[in-house]
C-alpha cells in the first residue's frame, strides 16, 4: 500500500509539473491550477494531491479547506516562511509522512498549542482576530473568511477558534454574534 501511494504521488507530481522540484531553501514550486477541489470532511479527497494557492489564500484558510493541520502543511511543504504564500504556489496536501523533497518526516511529537489564552502579537499561521465591540463591550472574534476581517483591529490573536470560544470570545457573523 505504501509503495502504491508513493508511486501515485510520483505520477501526480511529475505529470502535473512543468518545472522541476526545488530545494527547501527556494520558494514553493509553481504549477497549473488543480483539477479537483477538496470535498466536505465526510468525503475527503485522497492524499497526496497538489493544491494551487489562489489570490487571497492564507495558510489558515487552505488548512480549513483541505481539512489539514497547519503544522502538517508547513512540514510537508518545507515552508520556511509560511506567512508568505503567493498565487500559483503549489502545496502538497498529504497526510503521509513524506515531504515535497521526498524525505520522510520524523514521527510527530506533540507541540504546545499557541495562543490558547490569546496572544498580543500573531505567531505565523495564527490569524483569528479578537476584538471588543465598541457599543456593548462584547468580546468577539473574526476569521480571515469573515467580511469584516480586514476592517478590524485585533486586541488579541488566536490560532484556533475553539481556543477563542474557550477563552470567552464569540464569533461575529453578519447576523450578529453567534449564540453560545
């Protein structure tokens, strides 16, 4: 099964590539747009496959779309600067232990979750903005896909929505704050 997946990965990688693979110190490889889009979590697209970064994409949004952990995206794609994605960059979406250069990843070790109680400055990949509403002082947060995200100044930053909710912040929606 592992050999089959490695062979499938090699076929996908070399058939979709118009440029050779680069070393980890170079920016991610450019490619043509992906031919398929990940489906809802209950019917996930098999991995590995290549995702082409679109204008406005962030690593957080790509992780959400592909149901992949940000740390896995960074490790598998050997991203030195995960906050610097560009349209056309190709990201390998894989739950396998292989990186874009073909090396095996070490066995994952638990890492501390950043900003569980909120951070004053956003670490790379942590894009959830928390702010206090002006009129009633309600503690709200927005994600990069929310309409007012660009307009809000962050008082605190979170890496995961569940941490923002656990810390007492509520998600803003166009219809008002989410109900707990």
